[in-house]
């Protein structure tokens, strides 16, 4: 009997500490690595920064295209730009243009 009481006196607190330690470590792990944890917050901030840079590039490209479109539309046409675009679409050249054909580079191995 005395041995069982001592065994219970040692094992119950030990079991209680193990269970509470496991529960505490579960919550700590999820606070760091979980779906809304600290690491995820850093990943979201990096993703937002890359998307903002991408947005800047897209807006710059949009401004470029809007400028080019405004040159074609409107009361005064930029004839050179219109002619260049038409030739590119049709695959034609002007009779006064000089075309230089360059042979493709040979693949060099080292």
C-alpha cells in the first residue's frame, strides 16, 4: 500500500505536468507556425511588397500604352507612329527603308 501511494504521489503530478506541457507547447507551436502565426504574417508582408512592385510596373506600362494610344487617337494623328504600327502588323517595309539581315549566332560550347 505504501508503495502505491508513493507511486501515485509521484506519477500524478508528473502526468499533470506532461499533459499541461503538451497543451502549452501545442498552443505555442500554432502561435508561431499556424495559419495566422508570426511566420505567416512575415510571408504575407513579403507577398504584399512584391505585389506592390508588380503593380508599379503594370501602371507604368499602362501609362506608356495610354500615351501611345492618345497619339493615334485624337484630332491630330502621329502619322509616323500609325505607319510604323501598320507596317508591323502587316509585315511590310517601306521602299526607302534599309533591311539588314543578320545570320543567327552559332551555338558555342565551352
